[in-house]
C-alpha cells in the first residue's frame, strides 16, 4: 500500500479563481491505475461531505484520449507511450507528493477542476478530416493497391486519439502534431487524394482560427504523445500546405 500526498488543481469554472488543494491519499494499492486512485480519493471526499475532484475519463483503456491530466508537470506523466488511465500506482513510491493539474492552453478552456474543453479538435477534423469518394466494402478497398510504406505511415498517423497532450506540452500550445496526424492518415492513401489540398487548407486554417500557437520544432509533442506519433508528420503537413497554397494561388 502507498501513502501519498496529492496537490490537485481545483477551479469551479473558467471565470473563477483556481487554487491547489492538498489531499492525503493513504492505503492506495500499487495495482490501482492512476484514475482508480482518484476514484478512491473521491469516495473518501464524498464520505466526508466534500466536493469530489472532477476529471475526465471514458474507456480507461488508452483508446478515447479523455484522461487529460498533467501529472507532475508532464501530460499523462513521465512514462512514455501511455495515457493517464494506463498509468499504475506502482510507478510511484510511498511518501511521494504528486501534482495533478489540467491541460493548459488558450484553445482548451477549462470547464472545471481537471476538465478542459477540447472541442476545438472536433472542429478542426470537421474542417477537412473526411473523404468524399465511395470506398466500398473491405473487399473493394483491398482491390486498390497501396504501397506498404504508405499504408504503414497512414496507420501510424491514424493511431492519434486526439487527447491533446501535444498541445499541453508545447510552450506555444501548438496543435501541429494532432493536425498533421489527422491529415496524414487520409492524405497518404489514394482514397484521400481528391480532397488533399482542400483538407490541408481547411484544417490548418481552422487550427489557426481556434487560437493554437505556432510550431517551433522542439518536439515536446512527440515526447509526450501516448501513441508516439512521429513529428515527421509535421514536416509532411508543412510540405502539403505549401503545395496547397501554391495550387490555390494558381487557380
């Protein structure tokens, strides 16, 4: 069993003043996940008549990307290639103090405590993350040859779960890793070719409109990504954007 001290960000809403609240997290099983640890603490808070810590979650299997927590200053924690819900308490030592805060970015307005609004990502995808061609059934799709290198790169990009850790880690709150991954997994495939220019222009312009910062290629995004999305996608997006701008100007 672990005995820990939690320093948790509490804030009623985006306009209220936030503060750090200290909690005693005692007798925490090492086998518990980080979110299960918060469940245990919340149950004790409720039993004492207090207001539980509000945090976001859904699948708790590293798929949905909802567990947007900054743990000791690092989105999803210092462990590589996992989300906060996949982090287990055996990674901590008894007596430790753990600081838990929300993702911080202008484009991710805080809703309450550790919950932020990441619907800006949905609007970016809506601005271009689709294909208009009929792809048919799986058998029909398999009739269209795709080079393995391109298929692998597209699948790697498609692994992005849109958690927002890349934005939270970036000093500029840039969404370039997210946008480049969402664009690449369609742009690399022949089914995505007809809308390639339109997709890139729409997603990048929507990203700018949402208030995300510029990329300065320091790769904090790649370092904290739970799906280990490569920053190579950013270079690909920059190239595709330059081509799309040139083609648009030529029309």
